C-alpha cells in the first residue's frame, strides 16, 4: 500500500474529533520540528497507546498519547482501513 504525502490540513475532515474517535489501526501524526507539519507517525493500538519507531533506541516502542510531550505535538489522525 502506498500512502501519498499530503498537506497536514488534509488529514481529517473538519468535524472529526480524532482524540475521542481513535480506533486501533488509525495512523496518528505528530509535529516534532516544524509547527503544524506532520513529521512523526505512529499506529494507534488502543488504550491511549500508539506504537512508533524510537530512533534513540533503534526500536519500536509503545508510547502514550496522554503524555504532555505527545499531546503538544499531535496534529491529527487518519483511518486508512
């Protein structure tokens, strides 16, 4: 499957509440270095948790959406399946 690179504004319909409606398998996007630009991606697995690459540890890990770090950087989500 190829996922086209899109503008961050195209991630979700305007009336979608991603935090409330996230389901396992949704792709979640975060802005790390550039405000409003999705540069980091994870897969939501439920229970306020997503999995993503952890470059500092060369591994994939479970991370928490509710952590202040990720809350501040969250830009949206997309359901592909």
